[in-house]
C-alpha cells in the first residue's frame, strides 16, 4: 500500500484542481457535519472527472459552473 501524502509529512500532496483548496483542507461546514453525524458518506471524486463534468454541464445543459460544481454533480450520482 502506498503511503498517503496527507499522513506522511515527508511526502507532498498533489495539487488540488479546485481553486483555493488544498488536498488536506477540510471545510468548517464538513467538520461540523462530522461532529454531528449529519452525513451518510463521503464520495471521492477525481480532479479530471470534476473538470470534464463541469465542461459537460456547460456544453449540454447551459449550466456554467466551476470545478467544484462538476465534482458535486459527479458525487451526487454516486451516493447511495
């Protein structure tokens, strides 16, 4: 198993394609939700997948969103 860059200080995490975010960033709203058990699961979505979905939303649906909107759309389709 490869060591996680987030758990191994000597490794640098890869850059995050979401503007203003770093791979180890946990938003306050998620931190609060974790503390209160307000969500069922976290869904991992890759950067390239997020970008492709944002482009697809713009070209097919006329929805102009950023990478985080693409990630949200991908994740919403994977929830159970």
